[in-house]
C-alpha cells in the first residue's frame, strides 16, 4: 500500500493527466519508481484521445527503437522514413519508459531527434521516465523540463535508489533499541554533575527537534556518549509522523557515492546525490570518521552547503569537537558554526559503553 506522500503524489499525477487528456497542450512528463502508476496514466491519456477521434501514438521507448532498427530491412512493410516521420509528427505522442541506460549512441541520437523535433514544434507529448530526470542527458532533460513553461513534470512516487543500495534506512533493531524513553541521562558512575547536565540539555534539544525539525542539530561528544542514540530516536519519531528520513554513517555514505560511478551500479550518482540533498530529514552519523580525501571533502562540502543554504532539517553527530572540525574541515565547519541555523549541543559525558563493559 503506498505511503501518505506517495498517495498524494499519485493524486497530483491523476489531476495533471486528466487535465492533459481533456485538452492536450504542451508536454506532460511523469517520473517515479517502477509500479508508481506512470504507464497506467499514460495509457489512460492515449485512450481518452482515441475516444475523441484524436490520433495518438503510444509506444514504449525501447520498442520504438527496435521498430526503427527493423525498418532498415528491405523486407519490412514500413520504411524507416515513414515510421520516423509518423512518430515525430503524430498529433499526440505517448512515449513510455524513456531511458538512456545502456543506450547506444545511435539510440540516443534517434530519441533526441524525436524529442527535439516535437519540442521545437510544440507538439503535445507525454513521456514517462523511471527514476528522476537527473539521470538523463542534460540536452534531453532541458527539453523534458520545459524551462519555457510548456512542460508539466509530475513525480508519482518516492524513489527507492537508497533501498537498492541498502543505505538511508534506519535498521529496525536500532529504532527499537534507541528511543528517547530509554536514553540514559545519568551517564554512568564516573559522570559528573556537569556531564549529566549536558545529557539533560541535549536530550531536551533532541526531543524538541524531533517534534518539529527546524534548522540543524549538531551533536558532538566522546564515542559512546549517546549521540547516535539520540539521532536514531529523532529519526524514529519523524518516521512515525510519516516523514522521509535518510540516515547514513558518513564513511559508508561516501563509499556508496563512489560506487555509483561504476557502470554496473543500479543507480546513478546524480540520482543518489539528489536524494541526499533534498530529503526532508538527513542524519549524518559520525562526521570526521571518513577517510579524508580531496574527493570525500568536496562531496561532503557540497551536501552541507546545499542543505545549509536551503535550511533543510539536518542532524549531524561527530566525535570531534567543533574546534577539531574547524582545524580538519574548515570549509564544512564554517557552516556548522552558524548559530542562526545550527543548534550545537556538546556532550561532555564519558564513554558509557566502556563503563558498562567494565562493570
């Protein structure tokens, strides 16, 4: 059963498709993961046009390319030129499952010629795309997005690239184990009154943030002092409210971003990077634990800058102090010291996990 946000997206898609079917004008682009209803709406539009005796041509992009290749054969009853001309100029074209994944240069050229011709001539067109438009070539994407206002782009569901890669989700056992109710504000036998006060303060800040995420929450302190526990508890409360959360251990996140450059990767770098940049709540766990390469620093900086400037709710945990982050990651730290956006909560309590092991 689709979640609340996905149902809302599909409802918006139905409205846009109905409006287009009643009076085909401009372009309608439907994006979303498999099973989100893109093809269903595209077929419904084509059927509505046919009911009104308006010529419509529905075809899957891969099948279109197969037919164009077959048209080169002298035995084919339809010539290449006739088929290509029909697709380029049909009154309403519905092109399903457009993708450039594994497309040959010839296939890319044919698809671009069709789309570019219809774009330049303002011919009514419906295109469905599995995944975000960022995965397409820039020249193709600019036509589909229709910067001149001729195109309507509707996303029908939440993309699941992070699920394919196995990241972004908070494990069920962590959500069960790390809650606000079982967070220990005593800090162990060796904790001082000041340590316990810092735990009380950070607990209050985390609960307040979880109720209504606004700005950033930065949790610093020794390993084992409860930073990840509170970050998971915040994520859990937001998930209960139906919000989208992306939870990532920073070194693992960078490994997955690197892996998307592989030709065998099931998702593209741009697709995953866009999800991290735009998710309603991002939790970056253990900033500073990653290998400090130039590439890693640049990727982290890009994520931090984008979310800081957009003031998108973000939780960051780090075993490094703010001073240490300023020394080792000066560009990132320059965003973390912004007191208008970032609520910095240092924990002074010692490593409680070690104390439990010794007891």
